[in-house]
């Protein structure tokens, strides 16, 4: 856990979030500024700054995140979805704790 990491604080329960799934490895919660009707974030509980700081020891965790996307998207009623992992400042990453965006259902206010 990184004390100054927003997502570590959500993992620890110190900042509230609308959690839609949680197990020993990951937490999944709705994005606070949704860019689609459904927009959630799949977040490992382990603090990893970005995909650039992952290695083979995270292979199982990263695979688990990918396979959770269709399961949770279906639970949210989506028949299809988009995924996004922003990586590094130049890659548009704003929160430096690995997370996968899952979007679907059209624009938020449409
Ligand atoms: P990034 O640009 O790093 O890929 O995405 C970070 C995402 O985290 C953004 O979509 C942003 O809206 C979301 N976010 C930032 N702060 C919070 C927060 O306090 N709670 C939740 N649920 N999402 C947040
Ligand atoms: Zn963190």
C-alpha cells in the first residue's frame, strides 16, 4: 500500500467508492467521472504504479483482470464493451496505480 495513492486509499476503505465486485486480489468500482453509461475500473489490490512496472510475477493477476471484464460487463447488462489501460503520463495515466477501464452502454447523458 502506498499512503499517498488514491486507489490504495479506496482499497483500504479510507475513501468511499461504489464497489461492484471485490475479492482477495482486486476491487472494482464505478468511475467518479463516467465517460459512458457504464464505466467501472478493475483495480488490483496490490500497489503497482503502471503496466510499465509489471513483470511476469503479475501475469496471473493481469490475466484475472482481463477475464473479469466480460463477466462484470455482462452482470452490468452490457452486450459489448471497451477496455482501456492508460500507461504512463504520456499515455494519459492520471492515477498511478494500475487499473483497467471498462466502458459500455453509450454516452453517460444520452
Ligand atoms: P487514468 O487517467 O489514470 O487512466 O484514469 C483515472 C480514472 O480515475 C479517471 O477516469 C477518474 O475519473 C477516476 N477517478 C479519479 N479519482 C477518483 C475517485 O476518487 N473515485 C473514483 N471512483 N474514481 C476516480
Ligand atoms: Zn496504490
